[in-house]
C-alpha cells in the first residue's frame, strides 16, 4: 500500500476546490449571508474616497456646480459613514457565522478521517506512524477550516474590491486607469510563479510536520527503553535532524513569500508614481479636478492593497490546499479488507473452524503460510507452537480477518469467512494478546469499552471468573480505580487479567490467546491457568504459547515450522513421536531444571 502521507498524488486546484465546496453545501445560506454582510462593509469602505474628492472640489472651487448628482454622492457618503459606524456589529455577525461554518466543516472532516482510518486494515495502519495519522485528523482539518473562514472569504472580498475600484478608476479617468492596469500582467506572472513554488514548499512543510509528530508519538511512548539503554543523546540527535529539516522547510516557505510580497509592493509603487505624474499633469491641463485626482490616488492605493493581501491569502490558500491533499489522500485510500455487498450476518457461532490449503503472504513472494490445512471442532482447545516466524500468530490474525488470504479457504461453521460481515464475525470472538493495551479511564471502562449493555454484575462475574477479583480486592475504588495512560500503574499480569475479563464479559464463542501468559509472573499465571481450564469447557479456544506448560491439556497441539504444519496431536502423542515438539519440550524442561538447581 502506498504511503498516503508523503507520496501523495498531486491534485489540481480546480478538483480540490470542487471537492472542498461539497462541505459548504449544508451551510450555503449562512455562507451567502456572510458574503452579503461582507459586501456591505466593502461598499462602505469604497464610497468614502469619492466623497472626499468631491468635498475637496467644493472647497477649492466655490463656483463648482452643486447639482443633484453631487447631492446624491454626499448623501451617499453620509450613509456610508453610518454604515461604517455599524460595521463592527456587521463584522461581528459575519465572523461568527464564518467561524461556526469553519468549525462545522472541521468537525465533519475529522469525523470522516477518523472513521476512514478505523475502517482501514491492520496491515495498512501498521505501515504508518501513529503521529502522521494524528496529524491528518487534527492539524490538517484546522488548516482547511482557516481557509474557509478566513482565506477564501478575504480572497473573494479583495477580488470584489479590485473589480469595483477598477470600474471607479475607469469612470474617473480611463486613460490613467489603463496606465494602472498595465501593471497587472506583471502581478499575474509573479502570482503564478509564487503559486507554483509555494505549493511545493507547503507540501514539504506538511510532510515534515507529520514526520516530527510521528517521531514524537513513537519516542514518547518508548521513552522508558530509551532511558534504560542510555540512548537519550542519540534520540536528541535524531530529533534535531528532523526538527532542523522542518525548520529548513519553513524558512524556504517564508523566503518564497518574502520575495513575492516586495515584488507586489514594487509594482504598486510604480503604479502610484505613474498616477502622480499623469494625475498632476491632468490637473494642470484642466482635464481632471484636484478633488477627483485625490480620489483617484486614494483608489490606486486601495487597488494594490487587496493585491498585497491576496498574496498573503495565496499563502494561506496553498497551506489549505496542501492539507486538503493530505486528507483526501487518506479518504481516497481504499481499505484492503471490505465486506462483500451481500455479506451475511451470523446468528450464532458454534466454533467450527477449517483451514483448506491456505497460502498467505504479507510481502509478495514471501509466503508466511504454505498450504496450511486443519480443522477445529466446537468446544475444542487447539494450541499452536513453533519457532518465531513459523506462522502461528498469522493463523489467529486470519481467523478474525485482520488480513485476507491469497489462496485457499477459511471456513467458519462451514461458511467462507470472506462472505461474513467482519463486525458479525468478531462479535463472537474474544481475544487476549501478548501486548495488552489499556485506555485511560477506569477499570470498568476498559472492561466494557463503553458498552452500556454490560452491567456491573456482568463485570463482577467475568472478574471472578478470570481471577481479576484478586486485583480488585486490593484497590480502594475497585472497578472505579483510575487507569493511567497505557495502564502504566498496573503490572503486566494485572493488565493481562483486565484484558481477560474484557474478553470474557462478551461471552465469546471462540477465545483466542496469543502468548497471553508470556510476560506474567508465576502467581498470575496460576490464576490464568485456572481460568483457562474453565474456558476450555464452555467455548472453542485457540492458543499460541511458547510456554508448553500452558497447553499440555489441549485437545490438540499443532506444531508449525516455516509456515507449514509438521506435527499434530495431543501432548503425550507428540512426546512419543520424539520430533520437533519433543525437542521444544526437552529444551524448556532442561531450562526449568537448570533454573531450579541454580
């Protein structure tokens, strides 16, 4: 799967704009109202220079004809002043509407990104650092919100000002207006170059921000290992490198904008000089009145003010478009594993599992499972053993459909697993993994995972069943005891017991244990062994374990080697064969004896 954070496709601005506008459709009326308010304030700002010029003409020329048009303009100026006095109120309501729209759009985008990430396969998610995914759901929607509420609105307002001022300049003196307009091709060329280079700079900034977030997320989670092995200096050096890279990309972005803004300012100065030169000449020649010249000069200044602001808004626009590219690359990434359109909902799960000549690979041409076939009957306990990388855990991953196989067939109660809805399948399966993840909250929250249908009585039964009551009795607040991030205030064994209660409380028809007793102490292991003995009598159970002592009472043990089944039978049967399982057992037995004598 491609990395949709860095090696993304280049999206055309037109396509990005069209797609982004779909998020504004639900807010169309409020957005148009905000634009109407913006037009009112813009008009009020633009009528005053003309009124100023006419007022000057009236003062310097007593014989100036005071006709009806002048009266209308003066009245209009008075009205404009009144509007300006209320522009604070108008601006307040405009900004309130735009900010509400922006927050709604941000809310929807974050929701869509999170839901889409949730639907991606484990394999797709494992390819990317968590920090990058966090950036897609937090920073990037915020940049798009700012683009909607600030950049685009101001961009349209400035283009509107340019259009209106352009008409006013032509009306006052079309010859001088044409001289001002001669500078526009230079602005267009500069803007096109800026757009090209600034987009690339913004993309690099977004990539580097994701890189920093990914590094921080990983290294803050693993800081204990860093400190244990005295690797702080190395990690500081690594962070300095990616932080310097981010700083460099920011400086590149700033330099591009730093060049563009003075160029626009220089063009504006050229237009102002031309205005003064030809304006003064026109006044002396009697072509233009002093007041209208002053108005024209003010309008020229106002004409280039929105152009300079547009340069800043192009800056924000490129930032928003870069973030939009990132988000849409996520949303356009199709999940590797999807339910079929006619996928069925399981009413029950008896626990009959069958692998038929299953072949599977994570990486092309590197087969992890090679023609694996076996059956598991309801209420049977089957264990998988073998060296690391032999394919044991992969089998469990395929049963819950974290991945899809390339060849063969997996049947659940005689039904092909690919024809069953994943949510329906997993509803009947309880899983205990080696690396237990606990969420911040309480023990109750971690057992129920927020399911309101699970009562405290259900939790107590599950806790008593798996031996978690041994832990709860020692805690003052019991189920309401606070769990810190990742369960750092509990031992490995205690976290495993909470995980076991979490699995049991849902009354699974199939229980999967993947190295569930690998990292626990002997006392906790004894408690879990008692729980396992109970579970073996009420549901189908699949176990992966390196400790052969935990699987000796299994109905069947399947021995894996290099992706193939090499032995199968009960504990005693396999010992009599004196094959791979016998050798594994002897190694663990000799080690245990050595530990005792030591």
